[in-house]
């Protein structure tokens, strides 16, 4: 088939593939367009999922860093003390 003098691949293409492709050209084009649209939708969907997961992870890390900050700990202690009702002294 691949030997240039016999032109076997040209014969096979012209005899089998070209008539089939010519007959079903519109269907092939339509299916390729549909495949492209579905692939685009899938990529966009997974991009949104990845962006959402990345955003929530980023904010979780940010909350953790803020919670570890020494100034934040002192603020929490002061805030908790101010919310506690004054203790009554017992006679």
C-alpha cells in the first residue's frame, strides 16, 4: 500500500474513503461542531469548579493565618471579656 509506484493508498482512499466521506460530509461536520461545543462547555464547567474550590481554599487559609495572628488572639480575648456579664460578689 505504501509503495509509491503502485499508489495503493491513493486507490484505497479514492475507492473506499472518499465516497463515504462525500456522502456523509454534512453529518461529519455537524458532529464535529457538536463535539467542539460540548468540549467547550465541559472545560468551562471544570474551570468554574476549580476556581470555586481554589477560592474557598484561599479563604480557609486566610482565616487560618488571621486566627494565628497574635493581635487577633488578644482581640478575641477582649471581645469575650466584654460580652461576659459582670460577676456578682457573694456575701
